[in-house]
């Protein structure tokens, strides 16, 4: 009886183990599920709808084009990705795959719609333009992001100065800036710096990392002054107040330069479009009167 009981117990254990093994996924299935979840996380981190739509194709093409271009070009372009605000999952392989995909698809679509692109030379020019387009877009996005950061710097530093002078420490002042500042790339970078300090990085290291991520002269100068003040033990409130005054003065100078440049840029439209129309309105009535009302 004991032997039958032990055999039944062993058989139940074996059946249960086999059933549990059948329900659990295999190592290949686990690897596939992890890859699928990683792909979903990558797509969720991408804000651009078009890039999110193209992401599966870019991931598929990335291994085949990873050696495209020179190493210097790939390294230089990869350094611009965070400066342009591209998601962290965007690597140089995905960027090269995007260039190849656009060069293969856009000219074909244009050739299907416009008979002019059936000319071989124009088609080759369209392929080259489509291949070059992502580089131009990254450059423009980087410049636009740098301008947004420079414009938001005085307000953010003023808010940080008021918070520190009101009695908050530097980290609490940064949190207040993140809470109250307008949404933008500078606010995102300050939030990243706050997270770095929370994870154990020193204030100087977090500031240097901020300057490296943004790579703007105004931010680099501001960070250098704060790091030096932290090393020398200078009161942070006094340093922030002087930096806030300097940034406001620089913003005023930039506004004056932009106004002077705008007045110069208006000369060509005025000379080509406005002045001829004004002269026509002023001269046409007396000229028509002279031509049609004068005796022959």
C-alpha cells in the first residue's frame, strides 16, 4: 500500500511538472517576448508619429547599413542626435537606414506622380536629395533646439535665483524650475540633471553632463561659473544673481542684433515689391491723365 501511495505521488508530481513545463515558454519564446517588449518600449519612447511608423523598417534595415559612410561621419552625426532632441533609442544605424529608405522610396513616389522625374538625371538628383534630407533635418533641429534653450535660459536662471535666495537649496531650486518653467528642451535637460543628482552624482558632475548634452556656449559659460563657485565655496545665491543679470543683458543685445538684421533683410522685399507698387500708384493717375486728356 505504501508503494502504491509513493508511486501515485511520484506520478502526480511528474504529471504536474510536465504540465507546468508545457505551460511555461521555451527559452526561444522568452527571447522573442523580451525582444518584442524592448521593441514596444523603443517605439513608446519615440515622439514623432512618422518615425514611430517607420521604426520597424529601420530596425530591420539597421544591420545591413551599419557600416555605411566613414567612421568620422558616423561619429560626428551620432554626437548630434542628443543635441537635436532625437530619442535615445535612435542610433546611427537607424539614421543610416532612414537615409537609405528615403532615398529608395521618395524618388519612386515622385516619379510615379510627376512625369518630369522620369528623366534619369533628375531621378538621380532626387535620390541624392532624399539621401541628404535627414542630415539637413538633424542640423535644423539642432539649431532650433539650441535657440529654444538660449531663449529660455534667462527666465530659468531668474527662477532658480529667486528660489535659492528665498531659502531653498540648489537641488530644491532646480525642482522648482522643473515644476514652474514652460515646457521645452531646457526644462527636460534640467529634469535630467535633477535625476542625476538624485542618483548620487555630485553637483559639479551633473552640471558638466548638462553642458555636454546641450553644447551651447551660454550654457557652458554658466556651468563653468557654477562649477568654479562650487569648488571655491562661493555663495551660490550671489553667483546666480550675477549670472541672471548677465544673461538678461545678453538677451537684450541679441534682440538688438535681431532687430538690426531684420531691418536689413527687409530692404530687398521693399525695393523689389513695395517701392514699385507705390511708384505705380503715385505716377499712374497723372500719367494716364496726361496721355488721354492732352489735345492731339
